[in-house]
C-alpha cells in the first residue's frame, strides 16, 4: 500500500511540475510548490490508507469473532 501511495504522490509531483512550469514561474518556485504538493498528497493518502486498513481489520476481526461464537454456540448443544 505504501508503494501505491508513493507512486501516486510522485505522479502528482511531476504533473504539478509540468503545470507550474507552463505558468512561467522560476524553476526554484516550481520545485518548491511541487514538492509541497507532493508532501501534502502523500501524507494525506497515507493517513487515509491507514484508516482504511484499520477499518478492514476491525471488520474482519468482528466477523471472525461472530463466526467463532456461532461455532462454539453450536458445539455446546451437542
């Protein structure tokens, strides 16, 4: 997941480099703005992916607990 987030951040970085350079800005300004955008996008998507993975893990743990309770509950009556 981290590799996907990093690749997406790099894509945003290079696209922003193209967009800012076409506006006629200095190369230093283009680089600084693109790098800032890269950092914001990468951190934002990292946080979103962590929340997404935790939500999936919680849901699967809850479902496993329910299945385990059903299985144990069926064995008590036998």
